[in-house]
């Protein structure tokens, strides 16, 4: 099959609608031609710093206008961005940079401590701080005028059911079709403006940036979420769409009290697990349209979405697959499940990753004939609406962040005084869920010391919020942890 070639996204957008507002950050707005000029200048500076097409570069930056310009500059010169979660520890980042064979780490002074540890641990990688980069005299950048949609644009690491995280390759085509699928679902209006108060290092945030360029739509970027500022920005910036997780939506609804969002506000796109009925009811009373979604890093954002008209008749459903995408449920024998019958959720479409970086065997195992095994369990009803029953490997979703028990268990088990560990999620009013650890080990073990140990090796949000000592971790014959038993023990400990 011949490669699909399209014009460079940002170049084309700046040519089509140069004067249209593209980005608003801290009440400063840039047009598409201004965004292009900034990205062009930085592309030249990156080249002067030694970056060249085809390389991988780690990106460790906060939500900021500079981050947008740097990410777009990398696209202009075909440097693949390994987008790093800035909540991770130095150890976690070192693993990802080493695995992706990143030649550079693009970062900023606020991450000095971490970037120094990374550079001293990894030979052959140099850190470039944006503050220094912006002082460089730029070269004339070797722009990529045309893009092959099969080319990798970004890599984002996702933890798996076992061991180390895997680098998900996201192609330009994945991002393109994700944007197209979303537009065919939500509609597209020339007055649209999307509020991004989620991290750009997540696919939920990065996909808004890609939609902005592809649609010619203003993206309103926040450093971090704040419900008061969000409500104000929706009015001041004429925001029509916002991406949220349940905790953000709850805080907005609470903050609104008896007020309403403006009539032009079109929808809250809700990811990170299904919404509670009580929250949907509050949103209905306040006339806030909520589109529930199901997606993952491997699908370059949402792949299944529920329109608001079904939010109560199909309560708890993630909806139907977006126009370019497909979905099926496989029963334990690998055959197509009947409606109502639970099985593994498989997805297919041009927004689905072509595979994991440097992991051919894993890719072949997870993707067969274009169908990606999500590892999630669910069913579809008679009308084709998806209901997700159980997330991958007892995935814990805390404030929109995915936490995999296996990763925390691996860290706990590496402690000299811990012989075995099991981790599950516990309901939490603020975050939805938080991790709880059960550990078997020496009696002299100090729980505070275990928490300190975890903080060195794990991002703070992954560190267990409660530690329970038990004699042994319940496992089945094939040595799998019986998390069901752990849940029972958690209930007993709370009584």
C-alpha cells in the first residue's frame, strides 16, 4: 500500500488561516501565523543545538506556551517527541529515555534536579534547557514540507500489566484520524475553542493541540486545573468544549452553585472512567452536556464516546465507536461474544497505534489483523453501546492518572524487608480511587520507611496511601494475586 502523504500540518494551517486565534495562555493570544513563527524559530535553535530529523528526543516540560511551540517545532523538523510525564521520578524517566534511545532531553529549569540525575545516569544523552535553547542563534531549519501519515510523531509510555512501561508509538495518521473521528462525533464550528486544563504530556492534552492545528481552532491552555479560572475562561475566551475527568467536573459543578455555563458551551468531554449517576444528574440540572468517553494512549485519545442524549438511557455506557473506528468483544475462546456477554474489548481503526517501540513480540501479541487487545473487559448491548466492566489488570484510576498495581508491587518487592506485596484501589472522594498496599515481610518493618522508599522510586500519585501488613499475599495456583481477597481484607480492616 502506498504511503499517504499530506502537507506539514502546522505549515498548512498557518497558510490557510494565518490570522485566526490559535493559542491562548495566561490571557495572551497567538494567531496561527505567530505560532508558526515561534515554532520555526525554535526549530532552527533545536537544529543549532544538534537535533536532526529521525531522532528521538525526550520532552519534560510543564503546560506552557513554550511547550506548545517546542512540540510543534519538533514536528517541523521530524524529531520524534518522547513525551514524559513530569510527575515521574528520575528513576522512572531514566528508564523511558534509555528504552527510547532518546538523543536529547528537552526540559526547563524547574526540573533541574531531575534532569541532572538523568544526564549523570545516562551516557550519550544531553539535556537542553529551554531557557538556554531560546538564547541560541538559530540555524536555517530543514523543514519537512510533507508528512507521511505512517511516520511516528510522538511516543508516550504506558505501564502494563507486567513490569516495565511500554512506549506507545503514535503516528501522524493516528493523530489525524483521532481528530477527524472526534469532529465527526462532536461536530465542528469555526467559533469552537477548546479548554485544555489536562497535562499535554497525556494523550488527552496532546490530542487537543493536534485538533487545534488540524481544525484551525483556538486552544486555551492552563498550567493546571482550577475550577474558578476554568469557569471564568469559558466566558472570557468563549470556550465551547473542555476535556475533563470526573474530579474536575465535580469541582466545576460545585463551584457553579446556581449559575449556568454560557449557551455557546457545547460539551464536557469526560475521560478516565465512567461518571457517577449523581454527577450526571447534577450536570443535567445545570444544563451541562457531558460526553462520556473510553480511550487510551494506544488509541490516541477517545475511541468510543457516548452522546449526551444517551447519558441516562445508557447510564454507565462509554458509547459507540467513533466513525473511523471499530470495536468488538471477544469471549474467552477468542470468538465474537453475543450482545450482553462479557469479554475482552478489542478495537481497530486508523487512530490505533502501530505498536510498541522496540517491542516487536509484544506488538504482535497485542495487535492481530489490526485489532488491538485492550485487556479491558466489557460487553456491548443489543444496540452496540459499550459497557466497560473492568479495566486492565485491575487498573486504578486516580484523578485521571492510570496506576497499575504491578508497577507498585515491583517496587515494594524490591525492598529488602518485604517478601511479597499486593496492591488494589480504594475508593476516595477527591481522587476517585487511591492505591492501597498489602505487604508481607519482616515484623520490624516501619510503614513510614516503606512510604519514603516508594517516594524515591515512584511518582507521588502512585505511592500507596495506606499500608496493611499481612502474613501472606493470597495467590492462586498460577501465582496470580487474588485481588478479590485483598478487597475483602480491605473491607474488614475498615470495619
